[in-house]
C-alpha cells in the first residue's frame, strides 16, 4: 500500500504543467549563457585559492557568498591585508547594482509572498536578470513568470557553483596561459551588451567607465568603489528622469 492510499493521507498536489513548462523554458533560455558563467566561476575558484585562502575557506566563500564580482574585488584586498571595513565596503559597493535589479523586479514579483520573493532574490544574477527582463518586456502579464525566472536562476546557480568548486579543487592544475579570465569576461560582456541598450543602463555604464579610468590609481581600489557608486547613482537618476518624462508625455 502506498503512502497516498493510507487512511487520512493526503495526496501531493499535482504539478502545474504550465509552471513546469515555464521552468523548462527558463532552463533552455539560460543554456547559451552557461559556458560564460562556468568560465567566470572557474576563474573565481582558481583566484580564491591563489589568493591564499584555504580549501575550506574557498569552498565556504563560494557556497555562501554567490557573488563572483564581489569575491574577485575583495580577494586582492584580503591577500594584501586591507582593513576589514574596506573589504566590506568594496563587496557592498560592487553588489549595489542589485538594488537596481530589485527595483525592476518589484513589479513582476511584488504580488508574491515575501518568503518566495526573498528566495528569488538570493538566486538573482546579472545574466538571470537580463534574460528575464527581455522576456518580461515581451509578456509582462505572464502568470508563470516566477517559474520561468526560477528556471533561469537554477541553471545559472548550478553552472556557477559546479565551475567554482572545480576551480577551487583544480587550481594547481589549471595553467595561466589558458586565459580563462579573458574568456569568461568576454562571454559575459557579450551577453550584457543588449541590456545596455536601455538608456538608464547605458548612462550608468558610461559614467562608471569614465570614473573607473580616471580613478584607476587610487589606493586600496577605492577608484572601483567610486566608479560603482557613480554609475549606480547615474543609472537611478536617469531611470527616474525617464519615468517622469514618460509620465509627463502621457499626461
């Protein structure tokens, strides 16, 4: 006798076929980005070991942080013995772009219970956000959009962690001449370029690039912090200005 046949036992709710299809669509749409994500994860794993972290420290950082750009920005500071507040502020500023992501995702996911929104927020990544927003523009009222987003996010999360763990475990055997850092960066840049077609994003990228070049020689990589802060601020201002202009035009 199965569990569902026992007296008083409730059968599990059937899986919604439309949600399952949306989840699979997310997995498929993320597939072209997986090589770039994996290359970036592999680079990050190798960098953590080469910066002096122990095996378990590197594995723990990769598992709990799930923020490759912040990890790579903080690693030279950790290796150089920078103050904790500088390391913390650097990681915080690098991840400040997720404030913009959260604001953009509020409309499609604002109706969900907060535990689910929190769960989806943890899985949010750069490529996940870009691909989802493209689909969101095509079908803004799609009821299964959260399942689609989860499919994107799970594929991104799995590719990142498998590659990151591989980089940590195989760091000593991966030659530097493979050029994985450049390969991963180019793959991700190619995927992010369409997102920069939005005016606010393009403004933020332009401002951040100019400040990063101008402040390249600042100590403790504070030039990077300044570039990120200025880029995010410029993008938020441009987004708000564009929204007001659109509202005025509609009126």
